[in-house]
């Protein structure tokens, strides 16, 4: 059954105006947002749902935890070592907060520490199996390690969760082109 753009947009508006039930990867609004991403054919509706998912993922019921995550995110650009310290402390104090693991995984990737990044992505996915950002990151880790078929497999898994991810589709096309050119 196809849901109309108007119906999906109305559902998204209701979700956006609803208060947080449990702000983090356990927020009850996420199920409906993922359903919208799965069912819409409208890229704008999908993009709005994706943005709301990210907003929920970076929230936490404990305001101090949320502030520390925000501080770490800001530090990622101008002081990555400080960001790493913040995320290390955050993970130690709140190990069930998926976004803490995901942000540290991103830093490890940027540092070229791919095994550490993959390990943190695994923790993220244990807490939020639908974390398309973490899965995309795992695909990038595999690309950096020249594991093209593993990367493609992960990117395809992202599309099962978030079929509107154009960056992931581009990565799959690049891998396919590379494999075609380099197959003997």
C-alpha cells in the first residue's frame, strides 16, 4: 500500500511537533520516522524525516549528557583530541548512548584508526541497529581498507534502512565502476 505525500507530510508534522518520549536511540518517534523514510517516494519528505532522526539521536534525557555531546561535536572541527577526550568520558559515563559511540567512531575514522572506528560502529549498531550513519561509516572504513565488496555489502544494507541515501548510492556506483575496471 502506498501512502500519499500529503499523508506522510502530515505524519511528519505531527512527529516534529510531538515532545520527546525518551530522547535518544530509544525514542518512540523513531519507528514512525523510519517508516516514513521507507514508504515515501518524495525526497523532501525523506530528508525531513532523516533530519528529525538525527535530531533525536543527538538528544538525551540527561541535559549534561546532551551538552557534553554537543561540546564534543563542536570540538571535532577545531580540536579533535579534545573531542576524543569528551567522547571517551561520555562513553564511560553513559555507555548506552549510541551517539556517543558513533561520534567517537567518526573521530577514529578521521584519525585513520579504522579498527577502533569499526569497533565503535559495532557498539553503535548494537544500541541502534537502524543507525544508517554508523553503517555508512562502516562502509567508508571498508573503502579505506580497500575491502570494496564488504563496503558495497554494507552500503546496500544502508539502503534497506534508508532507501533515499544518495551518497550511499553514489558509493555503490563508484565501487561497481572500480571493480569493473580492475577485474581481470
